[in-house]
C-alpha cells in the first residue's frame, strides 16, 4: 500500500457552507484540503464530506487521521 504525501503537520480550520466536498486523501492535490484529481492512477480516492449547515471544521492535512476527513491529532505522532 502506498503512503499518502504529508501536506502539512497541522490541520486546516475552515468554515464551510452547506454542500458536498471531497477531501484529498493522497496529499497531492493543489487545492488542499480538497481533491483536484491528482490521485488518478493511484489507490487513493477522495473522501466525500456532506455539510448540512454552515460550520467550522478542522480538516486533516497530514493524511494519517483515523477519522477522515477530520483531524484526530495524528500529526503529533509523525
């Protein structure tokens, strides 16, 4: 299994409007934390994120979270 690219060792806290977003799981997207299709040809797939009301979320950028797409503190162990 391939390892994801660590984009950053801290989460991004972002306010999202209601809608569907796709979190980058490979770490190669140029539109972090969201997917731009850079995973094509790899075993990685984007993780859908449904937001039903405007809210702030902490999204993982190290790509090692056990609760994707949310930060779970895994970056502190890298």
